[in-house]
C-alpha cells in the first residue's frame, strides 16, 4: 500500500481526493493522510514514517509549501513531493524544483493528470528504494564474499573466469593478535566479538591502503594477500602500519601486540572449497603461503618476520636485522629469518 500525505488548508480538496481515489482506497492501494499546513505535515510525518509521497499546496498558514519542501529534503531523501497549487507562475515552479519537488500541478486540478503524476512519482520512489536496497545488499555481500568474486557477478565471466585458476607471484601475510585467547576466557561473547572485530577493522584498513586484499579471518588472525607491482614492499608497509596502529589502540587489551609473518613467491590463486556444500573461497595456496604462516607462528610479540629471499629484495628500503635460522614446520632445512624493524 502506498501512503500519500496531502497538505492543503482547503477542506474541499480532502473531500475531492477521497471521492476521486475511493476505489484505490477501498482496494487498499492508496492510503491518504491529511495536513492543513507545512507544520502539521511535519508532525504527520513523524507519526507516519512510511509515507511515500507528499502532495502539497504552496500558500498555507503557519508554514507554506516551499518552506515545507526544504524541510522534507533535510528529513528524508527518498520521500518525493508534488506541488499542487494555483500559483503556477515560472518563479514558483523554479523555486519548487530547486527545493526538491518532483513535479508541479496547477489548480484547478485535472484529476486524470494528478492520477498519472502520482503513479509516475510512486514508480520513481520504488526505483530509488530498490536501488538503495541493492546497494545495501551488495555492501553486505562484500563483507562475506571475496572482492574478486563480486567483480565477476552479473556477467558471463561468472561461468568461465570465476573458475579459472592461475599461478601468480605475490606476497602472503599472516597477522596474529598476541594473547587474545586468554581474553576470550574472561570476557562475555559479545565483548570478545566486538573487540576482535575492532582489531580486524584496524588491520583491514591498513591492508586496503596498500592495495592488498584481506583473504580470510582465521580465529584471532588475519590472512592478507598482495599482488601486482611492488607487492612485497606494499605488504611490509601495511604490516608496519598494522603493528603501530594496534599498539596505539585502546580496545581492551593492555599493551596490545601482534606477531606477523610475510613471504613472497609463486602462489596458486583459485577457488578452493566443496562443490557439494556449494562453498568456495577465492584464495591462495602454495609453499610460499605456508612459509608466511609458519613465520607468523615463530614470531614473538611485535615481531615481523621474513625470509632471507624477501630481505634481499627490501633491504634497501627497510631497516631489518638478522634473527638467525629457524626450524619451520614441514621444512627439511632450517630457514634463515630476518626481522623488519622499520
């Protein structure tokens, strides 16, 4: 049902509206409410927040129609107004349009024209509402689905490219919030989730700034990937910023710290998951990714660890120090590890 607010100080118009649209009112297509001036109209809109359309006169006591238009624009961006007035001169029409009127009808009213205008305006309101809903749903979808998959949706690529796998040189990053497990044992579920999401938001912002992608959230850890030009440098910049931002935050953990592992190399980008469950993640796999994860596990609080091969690539741009050889899981030989300082 479409709810329409009629704003006019002429009592006769109220009667004419009810007579003209009695069938649509009876069939519950339209629901009309009435106000005698702009001030009363604003009160009605507070009580009836589901109004779709306002039909308003210009010349009314207390608050005129043009003033009402300005107030409506501030109050509700979706709500549309049609001016119905005997003052049909160009100056009033221009003022009404500049203040957000969707259309303008002159008195005496041609009710057939009014009916067409109402239908046209309602269609526009519905189109705007559907667009906003689509944007909202798309933003929600982006919270759960990888950006690459989103970009494929809506085109023929979803049938082909979405299932193409590729081997690309890139950088994988693993960031863990140190000591967070102990927090989960002391705080309520809501507090734990809110706190964790706040930390993740800090990390995501820094990754995005460096044109990286948050691949997934793993418990109290984040996996991010970087590809393209200077992907390793951008990953290191992001991790330094994450470490600093987390240390400076005050979200419930005293002296918050992160441990980080970074590694570059050939990685397989593809859709990994179960076709039976209809759940796929567009993610990266490979030895280079595994090494980044192992480096994070080996890192102490506040440490950012990289391999010697990564150190050779960034040593002229970042201050690093040799940590020494470390035994990493599933690696036969010890790996020479460096710490990124700044």
